[in-house]
C-alpha cells in the first residue's frame, strides 16, 4: 500500500511540474504581445540562474558565509573566471571541481 | 508514409545541434544524478521509486525536495504544493520559449513542456532567439531536452546502484552550482544582462529566509525588471 502511496505522490508532483512547464507554452495567446514584455523575458536566464547560484556560493546552511573557510565561494569564483575567459562549459565545471578539491586538500 | 516521421536533413541537423549544445552540461548533470540517487535512498525511498521519480517528476531540485519531504513523512498535499512552488521558475521558462513554439501541434507542445528543464531551456534559448527562423527549430530543443532526460535517467539509476560508494568528501553536489555558473556566464552578453544577474543575486541573498524557496521568484523578477530598466546602458543599444 505504501508502494501505491509513493507512486501517487510522485505522479501528482510530476503532474504539477508538467503543468507549470506547459503553462505559457499552452497559453501563449494570453501573454502580452508588447515589446517591453518580450524584452523582460530576455532576462529570464541570467536572472533565474544568478538567483539560484548566489546562495550556493555566499551562504552555508542558511547563514552568510563570507570567511576564508567557505571553499565553495573561492571555487565558484574561479569557475566564473574560467567561464568568462574560455566561454566553455566543460572547462568551467572541471575547473570549479578541481579548485574545490585542491582547496579541500590544502586546508 | 513513413516519410512524415523521418527527420529530414533540417530536423536531423537541428536535433544534433541540440544534442551537441547539451553534451558539455552532462559533466555537471551526471554527478547530480548520482547524488540524487543516494539522497533518495537515504531519505527512505525504495530504489525503484527513486529511479521512477526521474521520469515521473523529471526535475533535479523538485526530486530532492520530494525525497526530503517523503523522508519527513509530510502529508501528500503539502508535498505537492511545495514541489509546485519550488518549480514556479519553470513558468518563466515556459513564457520565454512560448512564442517560438506557438505554431506547433499539441503533441509537440506537450512533449517539449515535459522536457523543459533548466539545462534544456537555457541551452536552447540562444538558438531560438539568435538563430534563423526555421520550421524545424523545435528539434533543437527536443535535442537538448531528450539528451538531458536520457542521461538523467541513467545517472539516477547509477546513483541507486553504486552511489553509496562515492565518498561525500568529493563534494559532487557542487557540480550543480558549477553547471549553473557556466550557463549563467554564457547567457550574459550585454551589460544589462550582467546587471540583471547582479540584482537577482543580491535579492536572492537578501530574501533567502522566505519559505518554499519563494526567494527564487522574487529575485528573478527583480533581476528581470532591472534588466529591462537598464537596457539603455547596453553598448550600441538599438532597441525599439
């Protein structure tokens, strides 16, 4: 019975996720068609991604962590530098992981 | 008859370009899938359910929230509501991509909505916005989406089977933030986009205490607004 409960719960979560993703794809005609609104949507990727990343780098367990012991902050900044100069996804992820491992090994 | 279903040269090249655009991101997605597998098991989900969640829910952060709430025996309605709120940013993706998909038949809209994850959306957006208008361009998004989907299924399965052998000291969960860092930097090409990112980051940090990760939406909204308002600082600004 508990098997059915978890499947139902996952299916419900999947349905709500799907409906949110479908929302404006299905209802494109309800989106305002003025240039200002279109311009707003241009900023979806940088704004959402920056919002997701900032707490990952600057906070630990819900508290600000700006000290030298926040190794992820430094690894993240190194990854940003690599991304800016090389504009390469693979190099960015690899550099960030390597710097984090190096710092963990040093500290 | 079968010609209808066969990808023409356009469709195939769009599809393959989408696969290629997604491929480097997999370096960050695979460790994330492995870790989710471990996390699901340790939250008390059966292994088959952890694997099944990757196709039923198909969203890394929502699946982690689901596993945490399941482990804490949260009532079903609360779980579904929380996963929904955590996922609201996908409505922004839906809005941003909608105009490019509006003439597609319903089966395509449903399929592409199912595949519309962070990584698939961000990797495909430049193609839609800056690439040539073509009747086959939705195959690009299908390419990014299905690549991520397939690898996510395998990575989750791998996490359930062998994930426990990965030492936590490897900090593989950091690969998610690194993937988003790579995508963020690549999505910034104008000064106003950079400012939008800074404002969003600042608001996210200031509003982090909000429940249900609502700070994501607040920060994204502030960043988007800032971007539009600061457009005049873009070099050679020639918009309407």
